C-alpha cells in the first residue's frame, strides 16, 4: 500500500513497484486515510510518506502498528532528519528511506522489511553512525573520570586491593596508584572509602 499526498509520486511508485512484481492494493492521500485503508485492506507492507496532511506519517505509523502489529512500514522522507528518524523508529517503522533513493532501493527495502528485517538507506545509516559517534565523543568529554578510572574504582568498590586490581586489569601497581591519585583529585576524596562513596552517590560505580 502507498501513502503519499503527492498524486504524481504515488503514480510513479505504483508503476515502479508493479513492474518489479509487487501488488499495490491501495493508495492513501494523507495519514488519516492511510490508517483507515490499512485497517480495511490489511497490506503486508506500507510505503509511508513522513509529511502528509491530516496526520503525518509518523503518527499514522503509530496508529497502524497499534492496531496491526504485523504490518511492515517503510517511511519515505525528503530529508535525513535524525529527530524524525528517531520518532519513526519509536512509532514502529521498519524501514526509512530518503526520497532521492532509486526505485531499486525502495524495492529492496520492501523485500527486506517483508522478510522481517530493518531497512535503512546508506545515507541515513552513515548519518546515524556519525551522530552516535558525536554523542559518544561528547559523553567522553563530559565524563568526570575516565573509563579506566571507573574500572579501577569499581574493583576497589568490590573490595580488591591494589595488587588485585593491577592483576585484573593487567596493569602495574604503580599505574593503579596513579589512577587512584587522579580519582581522589577529581572526586575531591581523601581516600578509597570516600572515593567509593562519592562514586556510588554519582552513579559511577555500584556496591555488590
């Protein structure tokens, strides 16, 4: 089933999909009509435009998936917007394509989601990966103590001695002591006990 408010695009998609062996059983001009048609036609896969009148494609996807959890939905959008992509995924979309993709890519996405997998255009995948890396870098920059220092402190919280921490992390005892000195400074702690208690309060380590 097709859902797009542009008649010309729907007609072009219909021809392309029929040529590739798909049965196009219905077309919706807006999100509200897509919800109604999906309920009556029970399609296997819906190609859903994001920007439509009445209700948008994301909300239509949410409503359809609530009523028909087995239907597979591929979103089509003009822009690779990370926020819209996240909303679409939360709404239950199984695929997400930018409209400048080829009809072969759309056909491939339909086959992919019909087979129970998720389809994402390469451009969007690259954009998502870049965003994830940016968020990870940002999180690392704002981290109070380093990942290695967290590991040292967690072992200390578990009751390990300096030699035991060194053995578990495959580092020297001197390196463990250097990490502890850094931890004390960053957490404004005088000793191990204070450091562990402060880290527990901050959610950095846990007590078993």
